[in-house]
C-alpha cells in the first residue's frame, strides 16, 4: 500500500489548460491530472517565503533534472502570466499540501486562506508532458491506462544543496519492456525542461529503493516478467527536500495533482 495515494480523477476530462484550471477552481477537478488537457504543459508547484526564494532558485539551477524551472512569481503575486493569462496559483490546482516547519498541516483544494504577501510561487516541469509523447509513440503507460498515479520513491541519490535546501532526489517509475525503454530514452531526451531522460534503469536497490510495491507517493505498479523499471527524476523532489530542510512555511502541489498551463508540450521539445 502506498504512503500517499492520489485521489482518482473524476469522469470530467478537460481538453484545454484553461478548462482544467477553471474545473479545479470550481471544485470539479480534484484528482490527478495525468491525461488531462492533452498537449498542454503541466507543472509541479513549490511556494516559499520570499526570504528563501533566492536559495530555492539556486537549488533548482543546481538540480535541473528533478527541478526544471518553468516560471516564478513576484512576491505576493498569485499570477504567472508567462504560463497563462488568467492563472490563479491559489485556486487552479486540484489539491495542495501545506507544510509548517517541515510538517504537513493541510491538504486543501484552495490555498487562499494560507496565502501571504511574502510568498513566491515556483512552477517546475512535469513528466506528464513527456508522457504524451511516449503514448503517441505507442508505448503503454500502465498508470494512465488504470487511472492510477505514477509511483514515486525517495532515493539514495543526493541533490546538490543550496542554502537550507538539501535532501534525496525523488524519482517516478514506469514499467516498460526493454525495447520500449530504449525508445523512451530517445523520446524523453528531447524534453530536458520536463525532466528529460531517465536517471536510472533496472535494479532499484542501487538507488536505495527496497521495495517497488511500497512507493513513497502514488500507487504501486507491479512489474510483468518481460518488463524492467525505468526511473525519471521527479518534481516531487522539493517535498522531500522540505521534509529535510523544514522551512517555516511551504506549499506544494499534492502529488499527481498538477497545474495545467496554456503552454504547449511541443514548445519544450528540443529536436
């Protein structure tokens, strides 16, 4: 059983980024966003007080695989116009997590009650963007087919520290046949702004994962006899770092419940 399983997506499947944000804002979308608004970039979220924003920006720059930065807000500003004109970071994700001194205190669907004038929002690239390219190439992604959240694990891979921010990298895992794994490497290498190529293939114990059926976040996915586990750096890494650094206040997305933007996935392909 997973430590943190994501609420299932409702039968509503918004087709555009704006539709997804309005559905989240109105309470109609409160589950995972894998497969929502095909073609539109989704993002992980980290919100921190302004006094920590510089260190976190540096952390993202030093750790571009798990923390590929797409946009950052001005202090106290809930808008991110480079991602969407009508975006409100306080209401437009299906679910959030609120931490105080590293401890989880709330998992709301709206963070207006927690908003402060000194908060800076960071949006990081998400693997849901490259998943679309994998599916289009005919690669089966079982968590999408089963309406589950991709399994995510804390690893023994250390991030590069910046100020108070340090801790283990989190990875997401997709079980693939070897031929599909090779093709997945080729495809995801084209998307460095959304985690890029895998960081590890096979033998989970080499990166500190004792049991694939016990993810730290998301849902377990068993391996079939003809499959190998393929691991990508994951934008849930800031939540692992928050648990280690224990900032006095932090807000993140709930794993699997992303911000859907108006940017297109094709904008972030380099080949």
